[in-house]
């Protein structure tokens, strides 16, 4: 596929930065919902989408995937999400088979809302469950119970969602292998199409008392492989460091990130990538609304992606995809023979058993998966 053809396909990420309350461990940009900002934020989002529909960047493009993330998009009513999706489809050409995902938290969903969301055009639901243990949910400060999460999942299935992801978390304070396995057994009974399993990472712990009870590095590693092996044994493909899917149910939106495909982000803090440029919006709802009203754009900063940088990024993102990078395709697309260019780095990573090359694929080894950041460092030029 040529660069031109790739640029004709785009993905949209739309950020809804509101939550009922801010979780202490959360690294995403989100704020407690302010009712008075709700309608002006949605109007600003629509204005920004409109603006980009007139831009050279999107001329002749078809939208492959739309992802409404947050924050908690399911705090929005079906009328409000309709407003956003209608704006996308009136301003852009949405592919008939587009994947359209809504992120949702169990406490903000109801059967009626699920029916309405589905009618609006969402064909994939991503549920922020995190744990099926009430004690762990309380420690995380989540607003739902295990029972609510299960009910919510069942309702989603009953109303016809055939593509459902469940987010689960490892490394919760006081979490043990036994408590994680309890969550995994409940998950197995529900049998979602896709699972994202993330290890809790604290950048700035707002609750140091709980942070002290995080499992140590060795325990984190055990928790990770407990989940990964359990899910693989159930028949899920472990296709990305933190993601598992039933055959044919990989997240198409995220696959596009890992495959170096362009996307536009709308809303406060949203990031965009257009092959030779990255840019991102201000991480402040009120500032975002003000800037959009004044100038249609709310860019905080941007950086050029040089051809050299693009190759590094493609290599790092490509290695996150566990089946690996197809070396001949990489050469075809970027004109670079990875084995030649990174001969020295690959030799030392190979000696440490962090990376392997088989047939035409370069991939992380089992040992390399949890040390992926150290592996990626090797490919970043100073
Ligand atoms: S609900 Fe999700 S996005 Fe909102 S604060 Fe909690 S973890 Fe962050």
C-alpha cells in the first residue's frame, strides 16, 4: 500500500474528558463533570470536527474507525453522542464497515442507554471493569460493583453488541495471584470478544498510603503472566503487550496506531498524527472551548516527524504488535532493512534474549515483552 493510499484512510479519536469523580491512579486527562460546560464542550467538539472537514489534511479521506474515549463517554446521553456521530457523518465519509467504539463505565450505563447507543451507530463497546472483586474496586475508588459490571455486560449482549471489550487491571494494591484468578474466572464465564489487561502504573500517586501496597516488580511480573497465560489458554490471541482478542476481534482502531496509520484527535488533550506531523490539543476543558470558539483549533503544540523519526516510531509501535514486524513489508514501506540498519542493537538484544527473528518476522520474546521499554530505548536516537 502506498503512502497516498494510506492517507486516504483515517481514524478519529474523540475525547470526552468528564468523569463522575477523578480516580486517584488515573493518568488520562479528565475532570469531574461540570454540568455548565457540557453543552459548550459538545458544541466545541462539533466545531472542531467541522473545521477539519474543510482542511487539506482530510480531503478525500474515508474514516475507518471512530473511538469515543475518555474520561467517561457513557456519562453522555444518547442524544449527545448522536450529536457527535451525526457531525462526523455529515462532515466526513465514514466507511460502511467502520468500527465505532464507545468507552463506558458500568455505573453510568443502563439497558435503555445501551439500546440507544447501538441505534446511534456504535458497534463496539469497551467496558472499564478493572476487577471482579468488590474489595479491589473499592480500593481503586471505582463507582461500580462486580454485580453491576456483570449485569451491564449481559445487557450489552442482550441488546445486540457483538463486539465487547473488558478492561481489567493488574497490580492493584494488595492484589494477589488468587484474587486476580478470581477475576479471570468471572471474565472467562462472560467470554468477551476482547480484553485489555493493563498493569497499574502510577506516575504521581495521589494516595501514597495505597501506593505502598502495590505489588513489587517480581509480583507484577507474576500477575501479568498469570493473566496472559490464562487468557491464551482460553483461546484469546495475545496480539499486543496489553491486549487479547478472539479471532477476528482485534481492536481495529488501536491496530491502526500500532501500524503507523494516521489519525485525528478531537477534544481536550487529544493527539493527532498525520504521517509527517504530530500535534495535540490543550489539556484544559475551558481553554479548549475558548480556543475553538475563537479560532476553530486548540493545538497546544506540534512536532515534525522526520523520515528518520518515523522509522524509529514505526519500529517501536510495530514491536508492540506481538506477531512482530514483517521485515520485507517494512522494507517495502520505509525503504529500510531493519536487520542491516540496527545490526548492533539487534545483536545485543538477541544476546539478552529480548528479541528474536524467525522467518521474515522480528518480534519481542516472552522475556522481552515485560522489558519492552528497555528494548524500545535501543532504537531511539539521542
Ligand atoms: S473513570 Fe477512567 S478516565 Fe475517569 S478518572 Fe477514573 S480511570 Fe480516569
